[in-house]
């Protein structure tokens, strides 16, 4: 990175600086040999395995199960995603899904479930997935129709469909959210670990998107799951999902930040070397104005991302508002930064194989997944209104 001075901000400790520098060196030398954009499934399998072998997935689980720290350190998770995204989007994706797909287990799983899955996740031996969205229930989780009904004294039977599931088709297990019926709406959901080979779990369709990664629609047909694989108590599925997103939503902002920093660096180098009208493109005032806007967007996004991560690491029970702000602003700002970078590159910027063209495709989905920008605005407003009536006093670092 041209400007890494943000690592000296008071949000971080020396251990974060050392970690970011080491991971940056690793991804720069390792990632490209592991990635073939014509084979995203194979690339992700190789990346997960290598991230595990070289110890980087330790940031994604608690210390008791092979991780770095006693509890998840959100600043480390964010630094991981920003650093990986800067160099290679699929490397970020592989790391992120190991965290998101094991987060519910780390936060709410029984000891037996933790012991069964987390050590394999951290070693890169089990690929994880998080199955929440449905064809008619994406942002509106309470509208979920997948069901989990009792099937004997020790099992449930899951029926329904999940879609837009990252790692769908290559995951070794899925965290599946289903309507268990304890109460109406969001209070009647539960979460389960469903192994990929469980009878009744079918990969219905693989989904191609503009920045390819493993993505699929899943179908559950009488999928029988032991109650010992439930995460949390009956009816706590919404709580499990939201608490997990409370940790990992900030990391989406961090990945956006990594893409934005790379776009800014590419634009700076290009503008300094490209000559127009007899002088470097960087000497044009309009180019300088664009670069200034891009740098400001990057720093404001970084401040919001690492404010949210720091607040969570300081012990805030929930950082719903802070994480929503970080995710919303960082992904939107990154879109603006990357668009400006493409414009500075001109025709070259829309040429396949040029980094800014790749970044232009990579960033678009981040404004949608884990809660679209419009949903984040609703979340932020609701948190503010809670503060007005005093019910949000525990949010964030307050």
C-alpha cells in the first residue's frame, strides 16, 4: 500500500501492525500462484487449505480451538480482509467465509459442536458456509419459509430452499437457519449445522456472478439433522444470525476498504506515468481533484470500519449502528473510488485483465450482501430512534 499510516492510528496495538505487515507479505507472494480465475472452486479450496496451513485462519476462531485470541478480535478480522482484498478478491472471500461460516459456532455452539468443527476450520480442512437468504427472504429474515420440524425425539427435518449461498457446492458444512415455530416471525427461527453429505441436501443450482466465486441455491428435502447440531437454544436463530453479523458486517467494510485502497494506488501510479497534452495526467487539476476525493473517501471509510471494530473489541455488547455505518459507507465509498479510478484509466480501465476493471466487478456485490445499503440505512435509523427513547443505551461503546 502506498499509504499505510492508518496502522499507526490509536485503534490498533503493536500486534495488529505486525499482523498486517506479515499477512501483506504472505498474500503478495502466495495468492497469485493459488488462484485461477477460470477455476474458482479449485482456487477457493487451495486458498482455504493454504490459509489454514500457514496459520492465517487462526484469526477466525477462538484460542481454545486453535485460534489467536480468547475471543474473536474484530480488528484482526478487519485487517485480514482489507489486506487480502487489496491483493486478491478470492483470497479475501476464502478467509471471510471461514469466519462467517464458523462465527455462529464460535459465539453460540455447544462445546461438542465447537470441538467437532472449529479445529478443522482453522486448519483449512473444512470449508464453511452461512445459509440464511432465501428466494423470498433476503433482507427480511423474518419472512423465512424454510422449516425445521421435529422428527422423533432427537432430530429435526429441514425442508425449503436457500439461495445466494457463498461456498455453495464446495462447503463441507452449512449453518442453516430455519423456521422452528416457537413464536411468530423472527422469534421462531433456529440455527443448525448441516453437513454437506447429509441426505436431503441438494445443490439445486450454481449461480454465476460478475465477480465469480462459489455461489449456489440449496434445496432441503426431508433433510434430517440431529438436535445436537442446533446452535443456541430453540427460537434463537435470529439472535444467532444478528450477533454473527454484528461481528462480521464490519469486515465487509474492511474488504471494501482493501479494494478502494488498491484502486487509489493504481490510479496514483497511472496518473503519474501517463502523459496527456505533454505532461503527466496527475498535473491536471481535475485529476488531482479526483485523487483528493478518492483519498478522503478511503480515510473516512477506514475511520468508520475501525471505530466499529475497536468498539466491539473493547467489550461493547452490540455494535449494530457502528457496524451498519461502516459497512454502508465503506462499500458505497469504495464504489465511488473505483469508478473514479476506471475513469482515470480511460479505455484501459474497462479492459479485461486490468486491475481496476477487476475491482469494478468485485466491489458491486459488497453493497448488497450481508444487508444492502438501503437496509443498513434502516438499521442505523432504528438504532438512533432507540437512543431517543432510551432503549439503545447499550449500543456501541456507550
